[in-house]
C-alpha cells in the first residue's frame, strides 16, 4: 500500500475564491504526507504557486462560466448548458490521461462536474446544492437540485465547506434538502487559518479601510469606480485589493487611495485585520475567510448573481454582516464593525469536521485501491 497518495485538486475557473478554499484543503492534505497536484488554468496556477510553492502544477483549465451584462446569472447558466456539457465531456477524457501519466490516487474537484473516475477515489466540493432563483421563479430550483444530485452521485464523496446544524453560513444553499448519502460537511475553509499574524508585516501601518475586489467584469470595474469615487479624499485612507495574482505587489495610488493588484496571504491578513471598515463582494470564500479572521464587513453582492444576493441578505439578517446593493451606493457608507463574536465556535467546529473528513477520505481511498 502506498504511504503517500498522489492527490489532484482542481478548482473551478470562476474567480479566485474557488482556488483560495482549495489552498486550505491542499495544506491539510499535504500535512498528512501526501503529494499534492494542482490542475487549473493560468490565473489559478499563478495564485496557488504564490500561496503554496513546491507543489506539482498541471495546466488543466476548466470551463469558465461567462457573465452576462443583462441576464441574471441563473438564466445565463441555463442558456450555457449545451456548452457546459461539451466541456464536461472533454474534461472527463482529459482527466483519464492525467491520472495515468501521474499515477493519481485521489482527485478533488471544486465544482468541476466532469472530474470523476470510477477507478480511483473522487471528491466533489460545493457549497451550493441549490441554485437560488428569484421568488417568481423559485419553482424552477428543482431542476438544478436534480441535476446536481445526479452529478454528486458519480463521486465517491461530496464535501460541503460549511457546518451541518443551525449554526451555518450557506443557509438554504446547502441545507433543508435531502442529501445524497456521500455528502459530508467539512467546516469552513480559509487559507488564512494556518498563517500566524506577526507585527511588522502590515504594508500600511496607518488607519485605513479595505476594499476587496473580486468577481467578473464588467461588474468588478463598475464597483471599483463607484467605491473610488466615494472614498477619494476621505479619511482614513482606503486600500483596494485588486485580486490579480499575476499583478504587482507594489502599491500605487492617489487621492488617499492605495491600490495593490496582489498581496501575499500574510500581508493581506494583516491589512484586513487592522482595517476600520471592510467592503467586499458576498462571495462564499470571502465570507469564510472573514469569519476565520474574526472580521465583519459590508457585503455588496454582484448584481444578477443570485447566490451572492441571497448570502448577503441572509448573513445581514443574522446580524453577522452588513449588506447594500451596488445600485444603492452613494457618497456615504456606514462603517461596519470588524469584530465578530461567533468566530471561535464556527472555527472550532470547522477544525473537527475537516480532520474527520480527511481521515474518511484517506480510508475510502485505501478501500478502493
């Protein structure tokens, strides 16, 4: 029996959040003595190389969902189903070749539908078993639930990065559903959880707010412009984190705004935790990372992206975060508290769940080998 497994991890090519949470899982699996392979496109590989050097990287780009300037995201996804099926079929064939060439024992797919294989252990990672539709069309949600269940059943295990009980962050996205028998909640995933903050690493040792930009264009650029107009010439200064791992780590900016295309995880952690106010999209990974850091934020969901709109409303309703729609942004933004009382319980349970899930995964691989 092999002592060290060769584990291939493949994040979805839609925003850095999917890559970020796979960094946390890759670190955990590497700690147990396994060989970690990362299969992704250029942008994600650049990001993960900087965060986790020394792994094995494979050029394996996946389907990159487009974003419509006028259609809600759920309608865009439905319209793209024929294209998606083509990519699923192609990825499935490519995976077989990668498994053979690299002697892969386990493949972990973050929302990449075609990355299962009957001959080895395969894991599907998702936080969204239900794609939320607006109220007039909620009766259509069963379509996504049915299709997702069919996909999950092809995998050995399905990991949901959340907690199973009432204390959770995904709400109806992955709760209040009949779950397939191979589904496991694995706790919240954050690439910051194993990084110890140390004094002197903060690149900006002054009072500041932080804006974390993410998501697809053109909405990312629209939000950047709106927030730049609001915070220009206002105190304290505002740091914009551009979410471009291929960009520079050097700062630039004018009018009391500092811009970073990219910061390494330690410096980014220091900047976020020393902020007076944090503003970000309500992406699922961003929320998990902020909870891990004990920080709240003002959430601005990407217009038309129903998952983010639901998360912002749900988490604001719990009193954990504040939320505002992009079209409601004006010259004033009310500061949000950056300290949260619920962090310890969430992160404590998450560690137990993740340890348990990794142990079960390795036992499952041993049984199937």
